[in-house]
C-alpha cells in the first residue's frame, strides 16, 4: 500500500509550481469538508477581510493546507452518522432545490443591509467611513430587492430619516404579503413612499413617474444632507429617465431590440446609460452637494459599479462612438428613431455642469453589500451539509445559452466517465471557456478536482456556478434563460444514466422570475428527452420558439419547474450540476 504521505508530497510538489495562482483565505482551511472555490469567490468568514478579494500570492504553509484538504484518504471523505441518514432520504432533486433555496437566503435584503450598515448612536459606519446622523437623512432606491432593503434600512436609521422614495417591481408588495414575508414590508407610518412599476421587468410609465419623483427629491438636497441610495438588480428598468426629446417608448424599443439580438448586459447598460439622464452618475450629479452613500446588491458579473442598474451613482463618461459601435454590431444603427440619433449626435454633456465638480469622487461612497459570489459560497456550505463535495466553477458564466449548455453537458460527461476520458473531451471543454466567460484556470481546476474525485472514490460532487447567459430570440413563446438552459442541458445529457446514478442539473434566477414567467428556472436530467417524447412534446420545437416555460409547464404537470415566487432579491442566476458517486474500477495488482 502506498503511504499517504508520499502521495501528498508528490502532489504538493506539483501544486507548489502554481503558487502564483490567487487562493482565497477561506479555502485554505484544513477542514476535510472544505469547499474548493473559484479564484473569484469572496471571503466572508474573517471580518478583517470581509468583502475583499485576496490579491497576493499564498504562502507555502497555506498552500500546503489547501492541498492537503484536497488530497485525503477515502475514509475521510464519506459522510457518516446522522448526516448520511438524512441525505439518503433526500433525492438529488430535493437536495438541488434545497441548495438553491440556501443561495437565495444568503442574499436576502435584510441580511445584506445589516451587513453593510453599522450604527453606533448618531454615527453611521459604511465601509470604514463614518457619517453623522442629525435628522438629515434621505433615502431613494430602485430594484427588485429594494423594498426589503429599505425596510431594514428604516429599522436601523429611521429615527433620522426625513423622507424617502423607492421604485420597486409591479405587484411586489402584494406578492410578498401572500408569501408571508412581512419583514420585507415597510411599517405603517413609514417616511418612505413606495412606487410600483416596470411590469414584466420592462420600463413603463409608472416607473418613469417614480424616476421623476426620485430626481425631484435628490435635487433639493444641500451640503448638510446625506442621501442613502439602495440599488439592486432590475434597477435599470425601474429608473427610466430618457434624455429629452427621447420618449420612453423609443428608448424601450431600442433596448428591447438589442436584447432580442443577443446583446450582453454590459452592452445593454452602456446604451441605457447614454440615453438616460439619471444613469451613468446622473443621480449623484443631481444630488450634489449632498453626501451620497449607495448600498449595492450586485446583479452583474464581476460587480462593476458603473454597470449595476447602469451606474446612477457612478460618474461615467459617455462616448457616442462606443454606443454607435454597439448599435452597428447588432444591425440597429440605420433604423434608430430621429430623437435617439439627435441625442447620440450631441457633443455637449447630458446635463449642465453647476459649480465646482472636482469633488465628485469624495461626496459619493459606493459599497457592494451582496453578490453572486456570496450566494454561491453559502450554497456550497449547504451542499457540503447534504453530503456533496462542493466545487465553485465561476460566478461569471455568460455568453450564448447554447455554448453554456454544451459546457455543462461536457463537464457532466467528464465527471461521470468511469474510465479516463479521451483527451479530446477536456480540450473541447477548454475551447468553450472564452465563449462562456469561464477562465481556463477555473476549468482546469474543476476538471482536476472532478477527475481526482472519480479516480479516488470521492462521494457525490456539487459543481456550482453563477452568471447570466444570453438567449437569442427566434420565436414568440414564453420562457427565460434559466429554463432554456435547463432544457438544453437536459438534451445534452440525453444518453447518460438517470439519477441517482446519473447527473442532475438546476438553473434558477435568484429573483424568482425567469423572464416574463412565474418560474425561476427548472431542474433537469438525462431522462428529459425521453420523458417529453412519451408525452407528445417536441423539445426542439419549443426551443425554436423560445417557449421553455410552456414546455416545462406541460411536462409531467410542471414538476421540473422551480417556483419559489418573487424572492425579493436578485444576484443573477445559480447553476448547479450534481454528480453522483462514481464506482471505482479496481484493476489487478
């Protein structure tokens, strides 16, 4: 029998050659159940490095601890005792849904606001900066999670709040009442006015009225006032303020056509910013000279402040040539409304400069208090409790949904292969990296872990990822990117084994609303195609018509749909690939 020490030493020597790779503090635990995380994941365990990324090279001892946690004997990996009994009573489907629910819980509005706002007496502390409270606080907000964020903020600083206005999704208050989420509701007598709009995630006249009220409030502030701005996913649609003479309908038509052509969220936000008077730093401009403190629940890959809700508190230069380039890329430049061409043709700024503007940076503080990385980290902890070895691939998956589905299908085949996969398989996986926004290192690391799990007899594995793939609209059906991704992955898995011996895939939006549907996403496996055909359903036909919600609703009475209802939060999507234990093939001595 080969000694464990020699195995570890050999592998440590290999891995120390990669010592320049960034490893986050929390993955360096020697705990046998530690998750293996992406280099993008944020650290949350140590308050001294809370919400910061590890940018330095790891020390040799820390790297040794990480490597030892990855390579350990089989007896340390198997879940034991009570945990095994609990896990055995839960199907893969049940465990996947449980992990998804945990991801959503981790980024609930009240939790992230309590994390971001610290109060001691009449002093408010945010990201290490202090602000004096003296009945001088105003509040505005916009986004799917903002109602719950505002309720918690008012609980913390309400005695100094003068007035507030928030723009939230249509129907969210009634929906939250129906779901028993009273903690996300404002109390009677609140100083905050709630305005609902943007039905089906699209800007509308109600959202525009809310934006006008927000602009009116912030324009009256003085240097003695503090403005608390709450921002979350969906904020762009809930703060529409087109640059005159563009109408809301014209702006909406441009962005809808861009989205239908497959534009990325970054490209969409760039165009929205150019056509809006409040985005790209406009809100902070109108609030000057008041102190602006923005708490951000990120729904954009990489958490870029200038792109989240199109950056209303982040001063951003708008370059018309860049906007024209995006419009030309998707064939829209020649068919724009006259008003849009007029605005993009102007050389003057979107608003008139007033007074000294050199202190823009000092009078605005932006703090990201919640993100997809946090959701994935907590999901990984729950997966570990349910008997899985969690691996976070990346919180930045993007690109066309067809490429993303192909990537997950290939990773499932790689992980479930009982023999050493042919070299063509990892090569094809790596080739999809640039198309799906996943770094080559992250793919190599994931494949290494999955391969070692197969070779050494690890238990079940939970591969987690997040992001926001795009769907090219070719039909007029009802669906969303998560349901279409789940449908496509199910077809990719077609000839593999069914759970519990085969893999299971889940894709869900953390806001609980995947496109203009009631579902957050869906759960799928290798039996999807056969199950559909047995019920007279043609998956390919539904895909052509972008009708994934109708497909899953009709399939087995909708049992595969994820239906959490509006969650009150939004940090993009969660993808989950559950890999069952792979039997070890023992060769002769």
